[in-house]
C-alpha cells in the first residue's frame, strides 16, 4: 500500500519503519522529528497524504489532530482511509471521523497500548472505532505494527475503550500502592503481601504484572528506580481524557476523578514528572495521615 505517516515521534517512527520494512511505500511528515529508516520525507502533511491509500496520524493530542486533519483531508483521494493512532479525546476522534466521512473518505480511530517497546517490536494492541469495511482494509497494517487489533464499534469506540481501560489501570495502581504503604506501616513483609494478594481477590495487572514494590514480583520499573515504563504524566493525560469523556457522557466516575487528582498532584506539585506511574508507592510511603 501507499501510506502517508504524520507524526514520527517516539511511537510513530518505529511504527512507520515497520510498515516500510514490510514492503509498503511510506511517505512521512513531522514538524520536528527526523525521518526514520525506510520513510521518504514529504514537505508537508498534505503532501504525505496525496495519493496515499491510508494516512496514519500519531500525534500528541486532539487539538493537533484536528488541525492536521483539516489540512490532510482535502489532499486525500476519495475512498482512502484516515487512521488516527494517537490517544485523543473521544469528541475530537468523532469530529475528525465525521469530517473525513463527509469528504468521501474512510476513517478509523485506532489508539494503541504497548508503549514504545511495543511500537518497536511490532507488538502493539490496537483498539479500533469505525466501519467494518475500513477496519478490514487497514487490518493488514495493524497486523504489521501490532499483535492484536480489536474492532470496538463505531467512530470514537477505540478511544472510549482505551480511556476506560486506562482509568481502571490508574485506579488499580493507586489502590495497589496505597495498600502496600498501609501494609508497610502495619509491619507486613512486602513479599508476603505480594504472595497473598497476587493469588487472592485483590489481584490485578498492577499487582501481578507490574508490581510497584522493588524486588517483589516480576521485573518492573520499580526495579529500575521507577524510570518509565509508563510515565506518570502519560497516565495523567489519559485520566484527563477519561474525565472529559465522563463530562460529555454525563457518567459518574468518582474513582477515576480521584485518581486524576492524585496523578495531577504527583506530576505538577510533587516529584512525579518523568517517573513511572508506579512511583505512587514511595509517594504513599512518605506520607502520613
Ligand atoms: P511524541 O511527542 O514522541 O511524538 C509526537 C510527534 O508529533 C512529535 O515528533 C511531534 O514533532 C509531532 N507533531 C506535533 N505536531 C505536529 C504537526 N502539526 N504535524 C506533524 N507532526 C507533528 O509522542 P509519542 O510518545 O510518539 O506519542 C504519540 C501518541 O501516542 C500520543 O497521543 C500518546 O498519548 C500516544 N501513546 C504513547 C505511548 C507511549 O508510551 N509513548 C503509548 C501509547 C499511546
């Protein structure tokens, strides 16, 4: 396929390289990042999109996505598909999809999980919103960049799935960290705490696969001085998106809201910026009621 790839940062660069390595013709554009291996430089986003079968965007936020889409949509040929892989607010995802559809294009929102390692290794998971036909057409590209693609429903459904998942993740990580800190103060050994909880009803991905206590459970960022991993500010971004979506949908999400507030304090007023999101554990340990 002929692919336009816009946004070649930490995630977009390895994704574009993997598509090129699989034999696709990739034209790339980024306002700052260098061209990754295998990607031909375009002079603008519109130039990267011209003549492409699929245009993929991997951008920082919904506002930038909207402005890039406004330039790219008129340049795309009828029937081509605009596939946004960024994590953005549900309203922006839906707005861009409806503009693309009105211009005779296909549109998918396809945010990912798996992080930079998953982008490099081609093992991302894609959560996809849009039509069946568009999903089927882009699926071969998802299969190159990732190991799993789930068609979640109509436009916006991919972003909805992503932020609901990450809201659970933020809440369970905080619950796991505050429970470890309580266990410490009760004199309970951390390894014993892990042995019980990881095989009892308190188990979760945060405890079992990404244990926030150093030296306990599988290797995780806690064992690397809480270097990310998944940075606290990226968790805050996703919790802010969940908060916006809850506002638009009039959904009551008190735990998500509290997790958002705690990560905001951690990133903006404590020492959380640039640390892994599991560094909530030393934060709770250092605090007393
Ligand atoms: P990044 O900041 O490394 O890359 C974004 C790129 O977009 C940058 O190179 C920037 O120069 C470029 N850009 C900004 N405005 C542009 C414009 N108008 N036109 C063209 N290019 C423009 O960010 P990233 O880590 O690659 O993340 C990209 C998206 O993926 C974000 O939405 C993020 O939330 C999501 N995501 C990131 C991770 C992760 O672990 N990094 C994991 C899952 C999802």
